[in-house]
């Protein structure tokens, strides 16, 4: 019977140990594992929606901020022109003004993107009341008197169709004429060979003397400084991308549109409105000419004319031209695109309210974005499963270890009890057990 009593004691100790430690530990581990698994499922199911909503708001805010930066930049250029009206009308004073107005610029040259210090105003010009150039500074250098021209007629201007002299002459003192983005068109073959769009925006104002109108003062802003506000933006990334051109194939980029609906800044420069060799504008894509123009590598975009691709494209242009900020989905090139747009609140006679200068668009390829969101959710699910597996393994090992400890402790407790019980008591217990057996 002694062996039976030992077994009963061992069983009793083991049962108490199991009830007090192993069962609570197991339940706690199971609850933790189940909680992590459910959290993983919840996050996975909501990942696309939550990330999409967050991205929409962030992109919209970024579009607004970028539009405000552009408006501030253009207003600064107007101030520069009005300041220039009070400096001495000499070659040296004009050259100094141009030299003092330089900013860093990221450009692509010989297949590489690098930073340079560039003139804000590659051209500065003063004419008389008839449009004859009196002073002309080009890239910091004075133009010889023999090469000065008359710009009163568009044919005599750099791009053969410019009307800034007539536009400024019709203004009052302190008013500023602001031209369209003007530059030679870059087609797709040339773009793929490394050529990039470059052009100017002319800021012109009338100057006066005692007899009245005396001429026109003009600053030609290097367009690339304007395009830099959108060219280096990836809508879903913080900060700006400078060391390389934005990869438009990702569908994740920003662009700039003027108040007529023409794209004037885009990662694919062949979408930017430009002039042909004779100074006439290259036609924008329409449902009638798109096949022919695309075959020629010419793809100027005017969103007001792209209703044949998706009716939402002209709606975006119209809403932005009304001075509104918004979000829209549309189809372009077989892809579903999301765009957040915000107006550039810079106004002049040529850019009246409410449309102003134009608007900033920040686009996102929805399919490609969803692929990223799905990959993120899959990563979350993988992490949840990994944690669940780890907890189960830890639980099994802990239970095994606890059972081993249990066996050792129970055996030790039993031996301790045996050592403390006197031999006479053990003999009496045996007799008591025998009596019980006889019954």
C-alpha cells in the first residue's frame, strides 16, 4: 500500500500544480495568439481602404501646398520686375541685376541629372516706345547694338509669335503682362534621346518718362525654375526627388496645367504644349487627330479636349478652372488614375480669376497603388502568422518544460513528506489500510 499512497500523493500534487499553473498559462497563451491573429486579419482587410483614404488626403494637401508655392513664386517674379524699373537703365546695371538673380536647378545633361546654378532670368530687355531694343542681356551678357531688334511685331521676337510688347503697352503704370509658357516643342523621339523642354515666361511692364509711355521692360523667366515645383514630386513620398528624374511609368507623379487646360509641366515632356519651328503651336490631341499625332511622336495634352478618353478629364479641368480643389478618378492610357488638384492662385490680365494661372495635378495609378497596398497587407498577414506560430511553439515548449518541472517537484515533495512522517505512523497507516481492505 505504500506504493499506492505514494502514487496518490504524486497525483494530488501534480493535479494541483496543473490546475494552478499550466491551465492558466495555456489559456493566456491561446488568448494572446488568437488576438494577434484577429488583429492581423483586421489590419489586412482594412489595409487598402485605410491607406487609400490616408493617401488621398495627404496628396490633396500636398497639391494645395505646391499650388500655393507656385503662386508665391510667380508673385515674386512680378515684384522683381517692378524693382527693375527703378534701377539705372545701363548695360552694367542690368547685367548686375541678372547676375544677382540666380538659383540652383536640377538638369539632365549627357544622360545624367546634376545640379547647376542657373539664371532666373536668362533674358532681360528694355525697348523704346516703338519696340526697338535699347538694352538686351542674354545669359548675363550684353547683346551688341548691331544685333538689337524690334519686338513690336511678333515675327521679330525670339519665338516668332510673341506679343508681350503690345500686351505691356496697353497696361497702366505698375501693371504686369505675363505671357504663356513659351518654348520649342519636344517630341517623343527627341525626348527618348535625352532632349528636354525648355522655355520662358515673359513678365513685361510699361515704363514712362515725362512725355508718357517710353517703352517696355521685360524679364524672361527660365521656365525650368517653375517646372521644378512639380518635376521633383512623387505624391506618395515625403520631400522631393532631385538626384533622378521622376519615373512616370509608375503613374505616381505631379504635373502642371495652365488656365486653358494645356499641360505645361509633366515627366513626359512630349505632353507639354510647345511651338513648332515656324512658331505656331503644335496641335493638342483630339479624338480626330490622336492616331496620326501619336504616330508622329507628338502628344500635346489639353485636358479640355480629352473627353474621348474619359469624360472626367474635362470635368477636372473645368472644376479646377473654376478655382476649386478636388479629387477625381479617370481613365488614361488604359489605367485608372486618381488625381488631386488645386488651383494656382496667381492672377493677372492674362490669367484672370477664378482660373488664375492654372492648377497643380498630383496623380496616382490606382492599380499600381493597390498592388503596393496588397503587398503591404500580405506582409502584415505574414507577420501575424509568424507571431502566432511563435507563440504556439513557445506554448508547447513551456507546457513540456512545466510538466518536467512538475514531475521533479512532485517527486521531491513526496519524498520530503515521506522523510517527515515517522516510521511508526507509516506502520499504523498500513494496518489501517489492511482493515479497510478486509471490509
